[in-house]
């Protein structure tokens, strides 16, 4: 199995569905996945923190469009909610781990993680390069890391079973996450 560890698919799906396209994954991505023998992946919702005024509304918008895409293409997607869902022998569907790249959209509201978890999110990063209320990304202050709200978020993520992605965190945030998990 070749598994794409980071695919920015959902933003493309949402933006194209917003313009009226349907079956976006089939039309724009499926053949590329097949030609690369990619059998699944982590598909993230990414909200551009530098160009989005209301990140929570954008999160909901992307979730709305991707939900419709997933339901309308249920013969393709198997949303991974547990390790058992990764078993290809159970289904010929593409296993997809739902992710959020940068949790600036939740602000300080840790309980939104429950909603994201119910939606199927099993992967998230606290920041996408920027400095936010939870943590500091690679574009933020060098000596600033995880905030007290960020500590609450990573503990909640661990309790729920959401993977913590540290790829866009600055070095201090990385080590703060390491020390607090």
C-alpha cells in the first residue's frame, strides 16, 4: 500500500464544488492517485491563516463541501476512524484519514475538537507556519512555543485519538509538544 501522508485535496474539492463542479475528486485527482499507485492518504482541510478573515466559517464551509463529495462518491472513499478501517482486504475503497492542517480555526475552544472528531478528523496540526492562540509555527517568534491553550488541545487530541502533526511547528513548539505528551 502506498499511502499519501499529506494531500491538500479537500480545499481543492471545496473550492471547485463552490464553483458548481461535482465529482471533483474523480475529475481532478483519482487518475493521478491511480497512476502513482497511491491507495489512500491523509486528506487535510487547510485554512490559509494569512488570507482568511474568519477561519471557523471557512472550516465549516470546507466541511460542508467535502461531506457532500464524500457521500456522493461513497464507492471511492473509506473514511478511517480506527486502525481497522485501514484494512484494504475489507474494502476496495480508498482509505482516507481526515485531517486539519492548522487549528487556528478553533481559537481557544478546545471542545470544538469533539465536533471535529465526530466529523471524522483523526489528524491535525496546531499551526500552519503562523503563530496562533495554540502554538507557534515556523514563521512565528523563535522563542515562543506551545501556549497553555495549546497544551489543553494536545491533551484533548490524545484523549480522542487524533494524531498530532508537528510538521509546520517551530522547534520550540515541537519540543513543547514532545514534553507535554
